[in-house]
C-alpha cells in the first residue's frame, strides 16, 4: 500500500505509475489523480496542449521540426488574417500542413496554411492542396512571420 500525495488515500501500488528516480520506483500521486491533473491542464491550456500534441505527432512521424515560439498558432492565424484560405470562414480555424506530416512534410511556417475544420477534414492527408497564393509562398514573406514572432 502507498499513500497518494494528492488525494491522501492509501491505495495498492499497482495504482501508481512507475518513476525510476524515486526511492520506491513509483510516482507520488496515484494514476487517477495524475490523470485528473493532466485533464485539467489540457482544459485550461488548449493552445499549449495543441502545440505540444502537434510537435509530438510530427516527431513521431519523423517530420522535420523547426524551432518555433509557443504562440505560433496565434502568429499563423494573424498572418493569414483569421480566415480560412479556402472558404473564408472565421470559425473553427485549424493550422493545416500543406504537405502532410505522414507524406514527408515539415512542421514549420513554410508548410502551414490556415483552414477551417470543414475544409481541413475534407482535404485530409490524401493530397496537397495549397490554398495559399503564390505571394505567400515567397521566401521574402517568411520575414513577415519572423517580424510577427519578434512582436510577440
């Protein structure tokens, strides 16, 4: 038996996740309390959670990941004017990878475009629809991303 440091209940050791560096090899909080704390953090920090999930997925698929600020989602939305590049909607916007990560695309500003959920879902990863204008793909425009990054 072990006492959870969060809920203060005594629970069997199998209800605690492993942690090599602790003296008993287990985390101090039980699995249920740890999961609740993670859920609460995800709910209170949706943008950070999304950014972390995106980086994790990109890493798992072996994509090239360039260093970006934690608020890169806000920067991309502002850069594209807060509208879907396909249908011009302003609701449920998502950052899409022009070349999907599992098709060898990179997780970087050069491969991002802003789409609403509906357009992004219909695009999926089957094809690389680039809704950005030729102007936006120009390398000189990437300097605008850098300026926005510095502004934040």
